[in-house]
């Protein structure tokens, strides 16, 4: 562990955080330094006495919340793996730490900047290039090469977001579900005079106004952590407006610009929805899990999230709301370039990665490999499929009787789509931070679509230097 002053110097010199990001994260860094200093103070005396090294300690950090056991098969698999590892290696000290999703994104990048990453951690797809170029993660090809049968069990392209020059840097048991699903209540829609969600944007706006007129929130939105509006709305709307080729060009820096008129129009769609009253006024004050509550209770006609929310609706919605819930995607927008069935998803967005320092520690590396193999297994992939989730492995046989109606509807929903990249899984984190915080301002009419596009373009150029 490094002294706090050294960590701050490392962060300032690091390529992980731009100057603007460092300014935004000062408080988080300060709090993190305190948390890093406490264990150092507690163990300092022992180190000074020259005590012998104790048993192997393996530090693992993830966003898998124990509270989601029984609802999320990934979480069930994660904690089962922990039990198995602790039972198989009683002399190893396993330090499994859970960090809430939104706080995790800041903490892991600060730890990376300070070169203080845990031995295993969750890697976001858009971080891969930076983590690899700064030697923070090790390739996992050795695991794949040592077990050809296991390697062949994965779907083609499922680890695209973690692959650079043929080397895979993270793996996950979940494959590419959708980050864009409209959950809607047919009972509320019927009261407003609609049988389903209209398939054109112009008619969709009319329905929004009709729902608002009868006293319901048309779409419950929680964008406090500033990723829902981008990941669950704009990524699909934007890809359809610009076409996937534009998105890929931005990602690969081959000439596209954020000031593209089609992208500005996509931003305009979100602002227009907010302007006509589609969302709750406190949308920037609610977390994404809180946006579901008005829907569960029959106060909101719709909410938009990813496929991960399906089982939460099944578990938590009032019975009459659940019975009336169906799934659909955003309607066609006049002038869009991409096809109507373009939807974000199709590849793993997050995966388990191993700290590059573990590569030179044979015992730790063996344990790290085993953690990944136990977690990312066919047994767990089958459990995901039986829960209506999209596994990374090619599951051909599973017990379909365990699927609920909404699970089956989600699987059918996924079958008809052409996958498109989710922006925050492929674009530079500094660009995403500028875009996502700007979307919050866009939704409350504090910035125009054109001005936001120009602001993002400026950050994009800075990040490319």
C-alpha cells in the first residue's frame, strides 16, 4: 500500500483521469485515501517488526449485491463461487468486497490511477483499452488455451469489448442482453386510449400527452447517476438516427464527429420528451432502482431500462401491474438512418479481469484463474438461461418451465434485434462523463442539443491527444 501523498501524485500523473475528471473526483479521492490509510495504520506496526508473510490474500472487488440473490442468477453464482473457493482453500484469505455499481465506477478508476487495483475486479468494456495500455490487466488467453472445450462453449464475439489484438482481458457468465427495453402497463395505456405503444415517434408523443392528461407519469426516469439517459435511451435512439457506422467511427476515431446533424437530432428527441412532460420532474434526483417504484405501484405508465430489470419487475411489481406489463422498443423516428430493429446490446459490457501484477505470482494466478472458471461455467450459464437472462455460453438445453411469462417475452424481444454498441461500453470514459452529465442538463432545458454536441466534441478531441 502506498502513502496517501504518493497515491495522489500517482493519480495526478496517471493517464487514467483527465484534468477535468480529477477535479470532479477530488472528494472521492479524499475519502478513498482515508479508506486506504486505515488498514495501513492498523498493520504498520507488524510490518515494522519484520513479521513473516502470512497466508496468501486474494482481494476481489465487484458490484454483485448480495441483496439480489434469488433474483439475479449472476449474483447467486458469484456468492456460490465464494463459498466453494473458501471451502477448497481454507488457508487462503479471500477478501471479497462489494461496492454499489455507481460508486464502483469512480473507485476502480481511482485505484487504477494509483496502481492499487485488487487482484480481481470487474472491468467495463470502455475501460479495456486504457487499462491495457497502462498495464493494469493481464490477458486471459492462458485460461482459454488450457481448456479448449470451455473456450469453444462461448458465443462468437461475446467478449468483443474486452479483446485487443486477439487477447481477451475479461470474461463473464452473462452475454449481451439489451440495455434498452420499454416496460409498459397496458391498463394505464388503455385508460389513455391506447392498446400498445405506438410505432412512430409522432404518435408516441401524442400518447405521452394523453397519459399525462389523465394524471399518470408517462415514463418514470431515475438518472441521478447520469448513465440511464445515455445507456438505456440515447444509445439506441442515437444508433438508429446515425447508423452504427457512425458510432464505430467515433469509437475508432476514423473521422466521425459529435456535431453530426443526426446525432444532434437524437439529443433533440430526449430533450423534446422532457419538454412535453414525459418524465417525472425529479428525474435527476432518483437512482435507477428508484425509477421502478412508481411503475411497480401503478403510478407510472412506463419505465425504460435494460433486460436486467425483468426479474425485478417479476418479483416487485404489484400483481395487477405485473399482469399488465409488456415489453417494447422505442418507435421509429422520421429521418433515422439505422433500421427499426437496431437495439443496444449483444456483447458483455462487464467482465471479471485480473490485475497484471498477478501474472508473476503463480499461486495467486492459479487461484484467480479458478475463480473465473468457477464463476463463468456452463452450470451457471444454464441457471442464467432458466432465469430468462442471456448467457455468454451456448446453452442449448435448459428447463424452460422455470421461465415466467415476462422472461419469455424478453427472450422473444431479443430475438428480433440487430445489436448496436452501447455508448458507455465503447467510448472513452472522459467523453462519456461529459455526455452523461450534459444529458442531465439537456433534460431540464439548461443546454441545447447543438451546444451539448459541441461540448462533447471538444472533450473527444482532448481525449484523443
